[in-house]
C-alpha cells in the first residue's frame, strides 16, 4: 500500500506535538485515577472548560513534580487551596489542589520531587501549556509516560 505524503506528514506532526524534542516524559503528580478529563473548546477560559486533568488523591497524599524545571509560582490560590507552576523547557506544568506547597518560587526541582501534600478536596489537577502562549494549553495525559 503506498504511503500518502499528507497522511505521513500529519502523523509526524502529531508525534512531534505529543512531547517536545529531547524532553523526558512527564509523570503523574499522584497515583490516583483520572477523574476529570481535559476539555477545551475555542475559548479556553469559557465556562465548562478544563485546561488540565483531575486525578484522585487522598488528602495528605504526597504530590510530585511532573517534570523537572524552575518553580515560577508556589502559593495559595483564591479558590482550591494552593498550587505550583514549573517551567519545564518549552512547557509549563501547573499542579493545583495542594494543601500547601513544599517548594518556593525560584527553586529548581527534579521530576518526581515532592511539591507538597494533596488538599482536602480529594483531587489534584495537572495542567500543561506552551511557555509564553496564554492559549497554548495541551492535554497533559499525552505527556505522561
């Protein structure tokens, strides 16, 4: 069966978009199952959009860094506890639903480093976005090992 050039190009582009070149695969911040899937329409900030995935986590469970990089935010949020944002090469990882962060802004963390403990809500959200692109959200499940 002949290879169609456009189909082959589309397949290569899909593979290239799944993970940045030379980047290690991400790891899930907790071991719980996915309880909320990534859902993104034309406006990522419209009601009903989920710019990440929710993972079940027992309150107090250890939450780990999905990737290695520099912490750009670590602190309390107006709603939903605390969160940590990590610049991981060309991507930015956001982990929400922490009781309190165990890292500080400016700190460098390795993939799998402890970020804190899961909050009382029983969910930890993992988000992924292209660095410098306010609308560059990606499904983080495609980045996980």
